[in-house]
């Protein structure tokens, strides 16, 4: 008797899923777009530019950022999440003079690569 009740319960559940399948799929699908409507623009993520240690100073990035009240530092990638999420640092994003696109400055290092970050220094 227990087996019959178990089988009936499974069949009933399967029948309910089959019966409501169209409603389940419709709820998971995004709403249809009307004619002439396009998808919203996706944000353009900055590319990575691999540079050497002196590049930010030689390119004038350090001078420009310090003039805006920021302190710059290289951050090892294993500490990057802590700096960004918990300590108030942010990645330095600059315009690449060659492509005109936005780039994040990275440096190859061992054991972890590094990313240029900045922190706003309050006026003294």
C-alpha cells in the first residue's frame, strides 16, 4: 500500500509539472520586446594594459592622480579584493593614448601580478 501511495504521489507531481510547464517557462523567460526596441546597452568593461613599474610616473598618471587628491600604489592580486571591498581603494582606470579606450594598469610580478589602485587622501 505504501508503494502505491508513493507512485501515485510521484505521478501526480509529474502531471502537475506537465500541466503547468507553459506557465513555468513563461515566467522564466524575459518579456518580449516590441518592434524597434533593442536590448539595453551593456557596460563596456575596461581592458587590461600590462605595463612596467615606472609606466604610471613616466606617463604622468601619478602626477594627475595626486593633483586630484589620490594616493597610488601597486596591489598584489591576492590582496586586491580586501583593498577594494574593505579598505576603500579603487582600481585606477585611465584612457589609453593608443586606442582611446579605458584601461586598468597591470604589472607582471611574482608570485602574484599587481594592479594599480588609488585611495582618496583627505586634505591635511
